[in-house]
């Protein structure tokens, strides 16, 4: 179930990144975008980021190096989340970084 939730948020972020690119392209032509982002990732950021960061710390020690696992999914999702919300991700990850230095 956790894997599906991570994949869900990865997909949401991918869509929001694409919508942002399309909006930027439309703005270059002084046109409105066909679809506008609802910024779901930014709204969910305070709840999703701590879960993703926690999943990154739960790597399986006996897992094959090339095998896709939950920690890898969380890392990918975190990457897309950072692209989707830009600077808003920083305050969400700072407490985790400070706690693990």
C-alpha cells in the first residue's frame, strides 16, 4: 500500500511539472494554458515530505543493488516533489537534515 501511495504522489508531481511547463510555454505566446495546476503537491507537502524522508532511511540491507525498492521510490518521488514545488521543499526538509547531521 505504501508503494502505491508513493507512486501516486510521484505521478501527481510529474503532472504538475508538465502543467508548469505548458503554462510557461503558453505565457511565451501570451495565451492562457489549456489546463491549470491545482498545486496539489504544494498543499500536501507538509504531510508527504516527512513520510518520504522516513522511507529513505528504511533501506533494506539485504536487497539487491539493482532491485527497485521502497527507498528508491521515495527518492524518486522526493525528486519530482522538489521539481514540482521548487523552493517550497526546502523548509520541509531542513528539520530532517538537521536531525540527521
